[in-house]
C-alpha cells in the first residue's frame, strides 16, 4: 500500500512558516513567492484533513494541531538533513557506524586512539554520540553502544571488554608531605553524583578511616572530576585508564591503592538482529580488543565474551 506521506516541498514550506509565524518570511527564506508557500500549506492541510493555521485577515497563527505537527516535522527534517550530510560525507564505497558511548570514555580513551582505527579501516567512518545512561538500543539508530554492563541491555548481544577499576588521584601539590591514609583523610574529596557511596566503599575495602566519606563537591562526569583534581581541588576516584597520560607526566599522582569493590564491566552492546553494518561492526570490535591493554583482557576473560542478556 502506498504510504500517505506529504511531499518535501509542502513540509519545508510548513516548517518555515511555522518557525517564522509568517508566510512572507518563509517565502523569503526558501526563495519562493508568498503565494507558493500558501499553496503548499493548503495542499498539506488537504492531505491531513485539518487546518494547521488560524487565519485572521492577512495574519496566520499556528493552532494547537499545527504546533504539535510543526514540532514533529522539524525533528524529521533535521534528522533527514543530518543523515543526508552523513552520506554525502562518506567516500565512495565507504561505510559508517553510529556508536553511542560514555562521554569520558570517548574523550579520554576512544578518540585519542581513533587514528589507529582509521589507518586500519580507512573506509569506515565512526559517528559517536554521548550517552550517559543505558537506553533501548533497538530502533535508536545506533549500531552499537560502548557502556557499562546493565540489566537495561536485556535481549542484546553483550561482549565484555574489561573491568574498569577506580583509583584515587590528586594534584601532586596536595601530597607534598606524603600520601598516607591520614593525609587523605584531611584532603577534600571529589564525588561523582552517579556513584555517591564510592568513597565509603573504597574506605571499607582498603581499611582506611575517613571521617566523612560523603564530604566533597559532586560532579556528573568523570571528566569533570578529573578536571577538578587537575585544578588541585581535591582527590578524585576515577578509572586509571582515563588518567594514564596525566600520571605519566606527573600532572596527577596516585599514592593510594585502587579498588575492585566499585569496579564496573565495560562492554560493547550490539542488537540481536543482523544489520547492513555487521561487517563494519565486526571490524570495530576486533580493533577494540586489540587496543584494550592485556591486563584488562585477562581480567575479563573469565567473564566470557559475546553473550545475550
């Protein structure tokens, strides 16, 4: 059955008129006459079987139905434009992957290594979007997600990559007298909003006395906590893999032990159903495994590889 979809000319005319609240300005933007805009909108209203604008003399105003439809049309046109730009930007014969990933992992671990992926697979373009929380992968437009293991990925193919463990780090100026547990107790602690009991669990595992484990400023992202530590604002519990470069050059120090109590399993999550990008996704997964440090691979091997949740 033929789909009942308006033509692009009618949708663009309507979206512009709705955004400007004026047919004349919409006509100017689209290099059309005001009459052409009016005819396209009348054509759209006839197809829909309802009015989209209230007309008072020469003035027009979106009615409630028109306002709701304008919001949806604008989202659709913007998404179509983005998808079109993506395809136009691909080299001939090229492929692309849409990946959702945690923001700090993306900026501190993934992006610095993508040059090696591009060298190995110059025909594959990675488009990466930040996602802090688990989501429904099917129908999201993403080919895969790089995220922590979670019950939210039920029904998906989940490949364990490594165990991400946290280590306390701070600016070296804060530990000039030594990094003892007593010194840590006196320093401000940097908290992460999504993991409010992290310091308490760290103290329990390491046998460290902290007068008030919940004390300290709270940030949403590890990236923010790392920036605060670099600015000398306190001690942050962060994944060591995110601060390897800062530790190597001495911008941060880690005089206290890391913890396994608050470790998380980092995974590649893929949809169950096959897709047109399966070959590119397999290449990306193989590259990820090569990039993961050997010690991470060994720790995660006991947990298995690709499995369904």
